[in-house]
C-alpha cells in the first residue's frame, strides 16, 4: 500500500498554519519525519497538536503552508497522501453497531486494500492488535481499551507508510494504558526484514514518549518550540518533565530551548 | 467511484442493525394493510351504492386503478412523508456523532462517493418499501384485472418521490450531528414546503382575485409533489414530472455534497 521510494521523507511539513479568523491555532510549523522514525508530538492541551494532525491527515485544510506525506503533496495529490496515512483520531472513529471484523474490513476497502488481499490484511491487523478473539463481537459491547485497539487496527489495516496517533491513551484506565502503550511499541518495532513503521504519536503524557519515541517535537500555543532527538534533549535538560514545565510556564511566545 | 459500493453496503447493513429500519418497515406494512383495506371497503361500498341507485353509467366508469389503487398509493405517499425522515435522519448525522466523519474525510475517497453511496443505500431502502407497498395492489391482480401500466406508473411515482425524499432527508442530516434535528428539518421540508404551503397557495390564491393562472400558483404547483404524483397515478408518465423528481433529487444531492465538504472550510 502506498509504496514509498527509499530516501523519501515520511512527513514533510513546511510552514503549516491554521487561522480561525483572528485566532491563530497553528502558527508556521515546519518539521520532517524520516522513514522508520518514531516521533513524539508533545504539547499541553490546546497547543494545536490535533489541529496540526488534522491538517496532515487531510481533515482540515491548512490556511498556509504545505505538507507531503510519503512524498505526496496534501494539496495537489490529496488521495495519494491520505492513502499513505494510517490515522487514529482522538476519538476512535467506530460504528458501534458493527462487528470488529466487518468494521476493519470496511475500512480496508475505504483505504484501497485490493479485494483479493483484504481478508488477509484484516486478519493480520486484528492479530497484531490482539483482537482475534473478539472479531465477531459488536463494537458497542467492547471495553474502552478494546475499542482503542479496534481504532489501532483500522489505522494499520492498509499497512500505511505513516502512522499518526492522536492521544491514543486518553481516557483509559492504568491497565489499559499499559496495554495500548505496549501495543504501540510493538507496532513501532522493526519487523519483517528490519522495516520500521513511521509513527507520529501525539500526547501530553511524558512517560509515553520516553517509552516509545526516539525524537520529540514539542509545540506550545501553536508554535514549534522543540525538535530534538530524545537522548540529546534529556542530556541537556535532565528530564522531559523539566522541559515541559519550562515550556508551558513561560508566557513568552518565543521558542524555548535549542531548535534544531 | 469504486468506494461507492462499500459505503452503500455498510450504510444499508447498519440500517438493519438498528431498530429504526424494522420499526419503520413494520409501521409501513401495517399502514399499507390498513389503507389498502380502507380503499377496498370504500370501493366496495361505492359499487354497492351505485348498484342500488341503478346508476349503470357511473358503475361502468368505476375501475380498480382510479378508484382503489390510486387512493391507496396516495395514502402511502402521505405516510412516506413521515417515514423517510426517520430513515434518512442518521445518514450523515450519525457519522458526525460517531466521529467516523473524520475516518471518511481522511480516507482516499471523493465527497461524491460518500454522498452517492449513502443515497444509493437510502434508495435501496426506498425500493424495499415500494416493494412492500406493491404487494397489496398485486393482490388485486389475483381477484380482478387492473391495468398493469397504470399500476406500474403509480408504483414508479411512489418510488421516485421516495428517492427525492432520501435526497432531501440526506441533506438535512448533513447539516447536523443531532438526528432528531435532522428528522424535524426533513419533516418540515417534506410536509410544509413539499405539500402544505403549495396546497394552501394553490387553493387560497386560486380562489382569490389573482386567478388560477398566476405565476405564483404555477411555481407552487411545480414545487409541491402532489401535482406530479397525482398525474403519474393516472398513468401519465410525462417528462415534466420525471424532470421534477430528477431535478429536485439532483439539487439536494448537490447541496449535500457542499454541506459535507464544508467541514473542510472551517
């Protein structure tokens, strides 16, 4: 699905901006995510994470700027760009009356998985998300943690080059959080022949980032304030908590810390 | 358009996974049986009355199409004004409420695939409802000999007006995430704009000094579904009436497409 030429960046955002009248929700954000990178997209609630993600996934048009997904321009090749993304929105987009399997199969057809491969793709995705035992269950009857798994299963069913997860553990209990986090780590781990999954993981939960991500992009009040490998960031600033605290406590709109 | 089938299929399946479809179909069948029985009784008593009077001329004029099937289908059209808002209220509103709108809009689909897929699903449901209604006139072919052409024209009219209602209801549903709001807006459009207001103007103004030829009356005759529907019930399948159903459906599909697309304008 949506094959990517070697060397192409998975995500290339340049000057993404979203304005609602006078309010600037996202202000000139640029960043790049290489293939196989797992990037934590951090920021306090209301920083503009979801808006940025919605521009990347094609749900909202950018007021300014542009982005490429696996080499496809979101404005001039929107369908190809969307085909390249597996997306789990903040609220998993589920039809409560459908069974797990029929739902994931439906999403597979929407995402252009060829008819002949659909059955295998659905089974593989359900297997990776630990859903084989509940495949015939109606989504309405599942726990919140399992619904989140179904959300992940629909995001990976077409084996997208880029996986975008928006606050995937919000509203879950501690055990469910551990399970989903483990699942995301599994999805991000290298598999069949060392191929790595590119992941953009939006969150405001810091341990989630240290557990899974290799790089951190932090935004605050619609602006990018940090874009750095996790290791060097921790070496400079001590802990993510310290970084987060400094960024969010400053009233200044100027970037904080070293921006690479 | 290759996703159209997948969207229509899912929508149709979801109709039957929710109680709404069954409740609507059950009420539809029950009301069809009731109105059919009423039409049969009315026809029967008219035959008896005319026989008693010895009015051979009017008795010979009496026929199953004009005096039984016609009034039955007319009643079912009236019922459909209340049935279709319930069928279509969830078409788009439920997607907004489930959050699945975000799935559709971030999948490699065109807006037309979404809008037409849902229209096809609603149209399939309308076909089922027309088939249920058709069962009753079909009974008359066992016991009598109604005209096939006239009967089919009447059923076609019921199906076409249903398709128009699916398009209108789909549009109302695309404006809101609240299914009750979609239901009420559709009901207002079908009942007030499509029936009551035109009828009031036609009968009110026609008796007025303006006379029956005023432009307003013509416009209202065109906007209201009644004129087009009744003409088809008499067996006349005319271009102007087919055009009415086609144009109204097309306008509302276009409006729906615009409304669905408008989430991207925010």
